[in-house]
C-alpha cells in the first residue's frame, strides 16, 4: 500500500485527524511521521523518539481537554502545554530535569502537527515559550514591561486582566491565579502582611510577603470577580474549560506569555531582597543588570555594595534563597532560569 507523503495526497485530508488513517490521535501521529519518513526527511529511530514525546502531549490533551482529534488542537493548547512542561522542569521530584528536554518535546509536537496539517499555523516553539538557554541559565530578562503589561490587560476580558495583575505582583502561575481564593488572600494581606497560595505545583503552599501597595491593589482588582465562589474560576466552568478560554485570549496577544509576569516578580524580588539585606537600593539580578551569571555578577555586587567578593557571594546566595522560597521552590538553582 502506497503511503502518502503530505496532506494533499491523503484520501480524506479534512477528516478526523486530517485523514491520517486512524481515529486514534497517537496512531494518526505515527502515520504523519511515516509520511515524513517516506519523504526521506526522518529515520525510524527519530520516529520512535518523536512519537513517544507526542504521546505524552496526547495523554495530557485527553486528560485536560478530552481531545483526541488533531483538528481540534489550537495554539492555545500548545501554550498551556509549554507551561505544563516548565512546571515539570521546575519540580525537583519530576524526571524532566532540563529545559532542553522540554524544548525537544515541543519540537516533536510541532513536527507532527506541521506534517498532519500541511502548514505551520498551529505551532509554539521553545523560543516563543521563552525557555532559558540549553544550560537552563536565563541570559536576558524575557519579562514584560509595565507598558506592555497594561496593553495586554486591555486586550483580554476583565477577569483575566485581574489575574494578570496577580501573576505579576505575587509571582502566581496561571493556574494559581485561577484557583486563588482572593477574599482569603486579601484578608491575610491586610491583617498579617502576606498571602498564602495553596494551589501551586505539587500542592505545596507558599507564602508571599506583601511589600508594596501594588500588591494590595492587585487583590482589590480581582475581588469583584470572585463573588460567592471559592476562586476566580467562574462557578459554571471547570478549570479545564476556563483555562482553555483564557489561553485562547492570551494566544492572540503577540509576544505575551503569562510566565513573563512571574519572571518580573522574581527579578523585582531579588532587588528588594538585596535592599532588605544591605539597605542599598537599585542592585539588580544578572539579567536586569546585563551582567553574566556567576563571577561577573559577584564582582558587580561587590562594587555596588562596597563589600568583598566573598561577602558578595554570600549576599547573592541569601537573596536567591528568598526568591526561591517565595516562588515556591526548594532548589536555589531554579533561580538561574528566572533571574540569571
């Protein structure tokens, strides 16, 4: 039986899974990769590796969105999956231990979908996800300016705009901003000067200190949308339904990524942590100071703080420990992918 080489050669290219010969999305993906093999683009070993990576995506799609047809996959789903991979990399208990692996997973998905669709209209790369370089060290801030933050908020529904404020001011992940009990958080912020985020990765609660008025305003902006519900997810929607609705909006904003708000929080917090440790303002993390990670940044700190190199290293470590804790992590090395 002759294997087609592209979508236009398939018998029913507009059928389920773009006519790739199976109603099962994983089997259809295998047939798409066999088309590429038939065109002598990839080999058998590559098919096996890419199919395995796409299989993880297919399982995630089915469990989160009950999708088993490639025609229903949207760019917003790829954005959400890229964030899921990011959380796996940042989880010390997960076997996905690097952004290189996450990037390879996204690449495999893009390969399958491009072949299946016959175009690149549904695609999301590691670069667009703003993953760090292959050594997991951030080399430019990959955050979002205040002006662009304001513009982005104006392009989405008010409820999501309020969540974007929570992500920026408290370093909440997208899921955390959805599931946050804002009433409870606001009460804690006013009474005790911190909020508790219980809905983060691995269900590990984290405490975020309230350091400035913008954080209180972010909570106040979000309060009206909670109503009598326990979170910002509309009472008539599941998290999967609401997150899909939100990611469709975010995917239409050129260059915007929800995780950029969390990076802004981390980079700002580092400077605030240095100030609390030394009483000196304006000392920045590597990517904001435009200084290389490691020795070059320690020299920068020593000069700014008028201390020895040894003292600069100790202060840097202490500041990173604060950032690590408030991001909800245990490994200090994770700060490399947020602040350089």
